[in-house]
């Protein structure tokens, strides 16, 4: 399965400023790595408020189509005061792989940008 281009919007915004893009990607890489680790704890402890806070931040990132998924689950978690085991399982099956996929995509984007910066 081909990975979506999560960076179509940021390519337009930062395409002419590779040094700024490099900084932004570094921040995103750190965020997705730490969020991936945090999600493991959240799903283990079933801490709904922590999940909701993470989704609040993630849904604001301009990374289509991921931000639409985060936005959907942000509202779903918010509107589910007492999540069932099935809710937790479903959320984990969608969100944990998506954050890992974003982390990998960010690492790949950083590597490609590094090659561009070396040529300049």
C-alpha cells in the first residue's frame, strides 16, 4: 500500500524555504516519535483525557489526510465519556498505526530534504 503524501500542504508552504522546512520536520519527527510512545501508555492505562489532549494537538497539524482522521477521533473521544473496551480497541487500531506512519513519513521527508540541501 502506497503511503499518502501527508506533506502536500507543507510542501507548498515551505517549498521555497528548505532550511525552515528542515526545522519544522525536525519538530514533527520529535512530536510523532514521542506521541507514538505516549499512545502506548495511554492505551494501556485507558486515560481518555490524555488521548483527547493529544488528538486536540494532532488534529491541528496541516497534514492531509491525517488531520481529518485526528479531527474525527478528537470529537469521538470527546463525545464518549465512558469508552468501552471496543472503543479503546478501535481507537488504538486506527490511531497508533497512523502516528507511526506519520513518523516514518516524516523521517523519509527529512532524508529527501537533506539530499536537496546538500546539493544547494
